[in-house]
């Protein structure tokens, strides 16, 4: 870890590690007591400790001072075309520009997950869409989570802004399309015919996002070679998301338990639709970046990558969803090829 990362992550303002209430829990979705009618003990502790654990409650670092110009903005090894001859033949400046664009797109996609999926799902519960979930502790935890998500949006906006300033490149976010996950959520929600289906679509996509985003953030948070501002942003965001995974798991289990059989089947189907969308490589965004960066042969390079079925997905750790399905007691009712993924224990 670099000195700049230590300055952010080991300071009094930004404590590291999991919150106490999550320590000792298995990887994936933290435990809770589903028989507790007043809500789970985990959620009550999360509510009480929010003022100490939430990133939004900490002082903000000076991102410009921490920025290191000689480091790449994104891990080159996880680009979908990192080993393609067209990319390898590009000059260093163009490759650096594509890595910067990858970071800008990463931030935009993360923001979309917060603004288009997670917060709308939390709002549905708070507004009474699921009467069986009206509990004071849960409501407060959702309000806290929504504040967290808004702050995560600000964090990623600031991280993109400092990248543009220090790299001297425009790279406007609004030139990029809506993320693949957000587009799929919108498509499935808009094609649903019943209100309950639309609501469950949003809740399912948010559940997948909140219990799987740690694996996504880890790709940058654990990389020691990239820009410290970027890895630190992912680390700080990740801390909050471990807590949100607990909240989302409680929501999903309790909603699923109260649904009738058609509702349960639809909700489970949407969970896996959400997972497929979440782990897919967003080639639509990459095609747009090739235009914006002016990469000759870029579209052909992406087409080659899409045609290679052996290429791995960006995120392959499905532990969170697998654990949730087990806790719902419906693992025998779902048809999903877990062999293509990593499921930890």
C-alpha cells in the first residue's frame, strides 16, 4: 500500500476493517435472526453504530494532494481487451487514456447502481410498498443507507473530477450511455404488466447490487498498483456496502417469505436476471469509449472479445446471492449454473 493510501485509510478519520457487528460472520451475506419480529439484531446494531461506521460521517481528504500522476487509473489486467493485439499496439498515451476512461465509466456505473436501483428500492419500502416490513429499526436503517448511497455518488463524482483535472482530459460522464445493469432493470421493469412485478424487479436488482457490489469494488480496492485515490475510493465505499448487504438480505428474505407462490417465483427470476446484468461486460459503453478516444480498430477489437465465449466475466464471485438463496431455503428450486462462478465458504 502506498503512503498516499495509508494517509487516507489508516488515519483517525477513515478507520479500516469491518464494523464490529459484522466481524466473525461468514463471507457473503451476514447472519441475522429471521425470527426476531422487531427486526434483526444486526440491523439494530447497524442503526446504532451508523454515526461511527458511515463514510459520510468522516472528514474528506484532499484528493488532488493524494493524486499520483505516474500511476494508472484502472487495473489494466481487467480490461476486456487487455491482451488483444490492437490494444497492445497502441502508444502508451492512448492506453493511459483508455484506462482513465475505464475509471470514469466505473464511477458512472457505480453511481447508476446507487441512483437508479438501490435508492429507488429502499424508497419503495419506506413508502409502504411492503406493509409487512414496516418496522422502526428497519426504516431508520434504510434512511441511513440512502444517505450512504448519496454520499457514495458524491465520492465517485469527486473521483472522476480529480481524474479529469489532473489528467487534463475532458472525458465527460454524460457522453457515456446508461450502464448495462440500469438499462436491463429499466427494460424489465417497463415490460412488467403489474405494479407488484415492477416493484419486485427493482427490489431484486437492488438486492443483487447490494450483496454483490463488494466483489466489484474489490477489483480496484485491492489493487496496489493503480492510482491511490481510486483504490481508496473503492475501499471506503466497500466498507459501507458490507453493512448494506445485511440490510438487503433481510429485506429480500422477509419479502420473499410473505409472497404467494407466483410472487416468489417472479422475485427469484428477477434476482437471477439482476445477477446476469450485474456481472456482464458493458460492451455498449466500451464501444462509445472507442469513439470518444478515437481508437482505430477499436470496434473490431471489441467484436473479437465479444465473440470469444471463453473470456471470463469481470465479476465472478456470486457468494452473496448463493448464500441468500440458501437462507431462503429455495436452492433446490432455482436453475442456475453456479459452476461458472466462484462461490466462497
